[in-house]
C-alpha cells in the first residue's frame, strides 16, 4: 500500500515541498494524480451496491454558498477548488467537521472542480477532503486515523448518502437508512474522504 500513500505526490519533477501548508503547490493536475475521485471507470459494483459515486442524483437545490471555516476548524482549498455548493452540503460539512473534536484544519481538494456538470459533485452536493490537520489522508498512521474519524462522522449524519475513503465505501437509499457496502473505486479512495448528501426533490 505504500505506493498508494504517496500517489498524490508521485510527480517528482517539481521541487515544491510535499506539505501543502508549506507553500504554493499547483494541484491543477490532481485529478490525474488521484487526489480526488477517479470516477466510475474504476467502479466495480458489488451485489449490494445501490448507487455509489458513479450514479448521478439530480437535485432541485441551487448552489448558493461557499464552504468556509467551521466553528472548530479553518478550511483551505486546493487551487480552483473553492466553488459554490448547496446549503445541504454545507450544513453536512459543518456538522461532520465539528463532530470530530480534534480536527482544526481541513483542506478541500474538490467541490465542483474536476467533475462533470451532471454529477453529484457538479451539482454541488459532494466534497473531497485530502488533508486534515496538515496530514494527508492515507492508509496508515495519522492519515488513516483521521480518515476513519471523518468517514464515521459522515456516516453518522442522516442526510449523507454516500461515503468514500480509506476504510471503505458506503451507500444508502434513504436518509437515516442502514449503510451498505459500495464498490471499490480504485486508488483514489485511499487519498481522500468524499461524502455527498441526498438530493432535494
Ligand atoms: Zn468526491
């Protein structure tokens, strides 16, 4: 799994520091470097899958708000990641981040950027988080501990529909329903935590 942990920094042509908080790093190519969702080309549905990230749920809600600092944590963005999202997503984001008491800094790698207009990201209902408290989400150590806390917090929010990350991918059909396992999404799920909310009808 070691090669997966470093996949977000596999481009060694740059002399930029590895820690995103130590300087300005061009993350414009992150979509190719698995910094957020790789997309359905890696999706391998299992028998219980009822619609993970590869299934688009249109919403009647309009994108009206930006993600900003929560009451517990400051929020930063990868370049070109700070875009309008739905109030439903912002409400879930604030609740989830604030429910993990040791989270003080969150970096967002994707809102609508890097995703199709007709996708859960595109309509503003999804977010990708790649760095927490200055630690990159990963499959071991603090990066895994933070991912575990975030994924569990997202699963505890009744309005979250789908959760993706290092400890697994989980989906449900209706708000508050029991979670079901969702299919493997390839290397990208080990470098960030994704969650999206139920659409408005
Ligand atoms: Zn995502």
